[in-house]
């Protein structure tokens, strides 16, 4: 699953966005914004900070700015999501951060969600200032009851890895494992360990997902494109390998791909007001 570097655009002066989602299943991604999720119903698997977690009803996780992560609902799941500018966290927490992404005391979150959502929806005078203030209050309450640690210096290896992901997204059709190691400036052994730890998969698995996502996008634009053309444009050495990977990743052959097929939504079914979502339905 390709790791996208997402850029959040807020509507006005507010620095927070909230929404409720049903059956979240998103792409591997990262962003400078902070993200707070709370399971209202169901259960969800989350990959974050190089580890896998499972959240059940009442479970909550705080995803720091810059963390590479993804999530997938296990069943019928409703998720409350807060996304807010990293400056709100920095201004409130200073050099401190949560020792664990999983919150031990998440009971305050549903009420905070209702208050912030109401401000953003009604847009009364000074709503942005109110929403930002409520988010700072939520951060303060979370920090007050959780175990904290001092903010570590960002890993140089992780910074390099994020630059590599952006480069792969642009030049996926000509990339290889050797080129990735050369770009990162790491030995093959170290690069393999670092990539798998941070991404939860090998570089080859990741690269194939990027290529197939682009192949799906090409098929949308040019449904009559030949398999030879698609395989060459996406960097596969043979049509057989292209077809095999396409089916393994999407569940379909290129010619069987259903009309309107999506290569995983950002959050699944959610709030259509979220500017990073496409084709989603309103939950509340």
C-alpha cells in the first residue's frame, strides 16, 4: 500500500478537523498534522510507529506528527477522528510527548468530539478560535492523565525514508531495491531492516503496491489500454508478472476490474466535507 504524504487544508482559521467514519480502511500515509482516533463501535487494526495495534470499543490512539501509519476495520466499525495542526500540540505539550500511542484514559474524547464538531458545523462568530481552544483543552486533558516522555530528536533514517517515498511516488516505473538503497545511502541489510520496521512490509511489496495503484488509475483514464502498455508504463518486466501482481493486490485481473473500483479510500465511508476524501458518504 503506497505511503502518501498528505497535506491538510482547513476551511478557515481553524486548525482542527473532525469526522466520524464507518469501516475505515486507508492507505499507508503520513502527514505533519496530529491525529487522534477513538473507536465508538467495532474494532480496528492500526499500524503506527512500526508496530501493530488492535483497538476495540472505547479504545483510542494518538498519532504524532510525521508518523507513518494505516488502519483497517475488522468488522462494522465507527471511528471518531480528530486531525489538527501540529502547532496546537507543540504549543500545549512543549518537549513532552505520549510514552505510548494507545491512550489509557480515553473517556473524555467523545464529549470533546461533540463540542468541536458543533463549532465547526455551526460556524458562529469566532468559531475557529473556539474550535482551536477546545482542541488545546482536549490535548491538555489527554496529557494530564497519560504517561509522558521527553520529545526525542527526529531520526535521520526516518527523514531519509520519507524523502525516498516521495521519490518512489514520482519515479515508481524505474525504481528497484538497489536504487532505493542508493537513494537512502544505506547498506542493503540496514535498509531492509529499517524499511520493514517503519512500513510493516518489504520494499518490493511496497513498490508493487505503488505500481498497481498507478495501473488502476491508468485503466480509469484509458480503459482500452493494452496490457503490454500498462506493464511497461508501470515498470513491470513481463506481462505475466504484471497480471499476477495486479490480481494479487486488487483481487481482479486488469480486464475484470469493476467499473468504479477504488484502490482503497483514505478513510472508507466518511464525512464528505473532508477535503482529502473522494466519493465518501456522510455518517453524521
